[in-house]
C-alpha cells in the first residue's frame, strides 16, 4: 500500500488523472491495517477480492484493461498466478499486453525465479526490491544468468530486465515531539524472536556484562545477591530499557527481567505508537544476509517513525536510502551495540577505548581510526531534529516517485 500511495501521487504527475486508475485485489487486511490506510489516505479506489483478479485480467482485454500488475510479495504471488496470467497475456492482442512488477524482499528465495524467463522473453517483467542492496544482488544474478552457457537461460534476455527500488516508507502523522536534551533510555530491537534473524543471545550477554561492570551508568543498582538488576531510584536519569517488538517466544535471562519489555503481535496503530516513542533502533543482525540477500522492514519502519538506527558503515552501504546522518547513528564495527548504547547514554566512551577485549595488551583506543569514529558518533549524539528528518524523508519520497514514474511510463 506504500506503493499504491506513491502511484496515486505519480498519476497526478505523469498521467491524465482521467485516464489512470488503480484497483487493489487483496484478502482482508489484518491487525488494524485498514485504519492505517484510511488515516494516511493511501488509496481512494475500490477494493476487490482475490477471486476477482484473474477474471479482470482475462475478460477485460481491450481499451481500459489492466496494463500493469504489481505483486506485493512476488516470492509468493507470481508462482500462484503465473499460469493463468501467462494465458491471459498470450490471449491479448499486441496493443493490449500487460507488464508485471515484482516487489521482492529477498534474493535468497529462488522458487519464484523459475518463472522469470517466461516473462522476460515477453518483455513484461520489472523487478522492484525494497532496498538497494537487494537490487544490486538481483542485478548481479541477472547478469550471471545472461552469460549462462545454457541456451534456455542465456536466450531469455536477463540483462535487459529492469530493476528498481521502491522503499516502503509512509508519511505518518502525529509523531511524538521528544526533547533533544534527553538521556537515551529506550532502545528497541524489532523483528520475529528468532536467533537466525536477530542476535538476541549476544546482545543479552553484552548487556549483562556491562550492567555488572557499571550498573549506575545504565540506571540500575548492583545485583547484591538479587537475581535481577533493578532500577536505582536515587539516580536522576531514567533507567535504560530494552524493548523487544515482534512475534514468537523468547527466553529472557533472569538478570534482565526488569530491563526488558516485550510486545508481541501488536496491531499497526499500537506498533507505530510504541516504536515512535523509542530513542534508538538496534538492528542486532545475526548474519550478513541482511546486507546482501534480503531487506528488513525494520529500517523502513525506523525511518517512518523518525527514530535513528544504530548501525555500522557496512549497514549504511547496504541500505543506501538510509545512508544519511539524519537517519543513522554510525558506530565503528569494533564497538559492540551495547557499548555504543552506553557511550551514547553517558556521553563517555572512555571505558570502551581503554578496554582490551582480545587480551593482547592493546587498547581499542590505540587504533586511531576507531577512536575518531567513536568521537564522531558521540559528537552527533542520538537525537535528531524533526525538521531535518522530515527533509531527509522527502528525499526518499522523491526517489520513490521517480521510480513510480518509470513504471507507469513503461506500462
């Protein structure tokens, strides 16, 4: 529906509004998403059931017929509709063919890609990842297929398949005004509670160790024989809280029972409200697939709600649309996420720079580039002015409109 919103804007810029119309075929939206669609004014057309989709494609074949099909999750949608759509495409005359836009989320799911040659040979496919690094992965793979030694593959014209990026960032109203001089006290890890997706175990271990070393820095009392760390009410700043927002089950270490808050299976209104109240988003990726093969919606979500993401240069190079100081707090990769949070909370990274985690007699701060990167992070802080973030997001939307314009012109 983010793309539907972009399309409606693009219609007004690239086509005569009387000639352009859009129809949405869908199952019923879940978790209060219709309220979001209405509140954000994303779509003004008619909703149709999925059962009406193929008749619309096969029975309406002349002027006014659908000429552009957008699949919201092509990994699932294209295999399901492929055969019937191919028949519909072949049945139409030359002047009334249609094209398919495949919104894809990851490059590792190749089940749907067996259908690419059929649509590529017809010049009817446009691939649309939700992040630039997935776009780059697809371009590399398409070029490799184009130079295959198999005639059935190299003859499909892979190198000519257009690939663009549309970032699903909505314009959310009523985002909270947070004071710029506040203490970092609310961090969120968002995603399903699976160790293959997020490194919860590693993050918990680092946080427990840091709490033992310096509980007051986090706003907590020392354990003193207790099972769990508890907030220190004598300290002036609010204690640090880690919020986990997602689905599934997860075991929380006893030491962190009063540090971590879990939200499961929220509806969209609740989800946006809770995450928008955070100070910082922590990716906590567990492997490198999120930098190459798949895109996480966590990044787009953070941009939507004006909450900066704690990330490395590697992250910034992958999620190019978020490669901006107004959206990212850049930590050196040598600095673990927990250490960066502590430094941003206290404004002091001395203990980190003087540490020797490898036990080789060399302090991390001895590396000039690391020390300078830490200083840069602290100078930027973790707060951002709303007007600056707004200007950055308007740049994202302009690029989305350019992509939508190409899709509509090409249809």
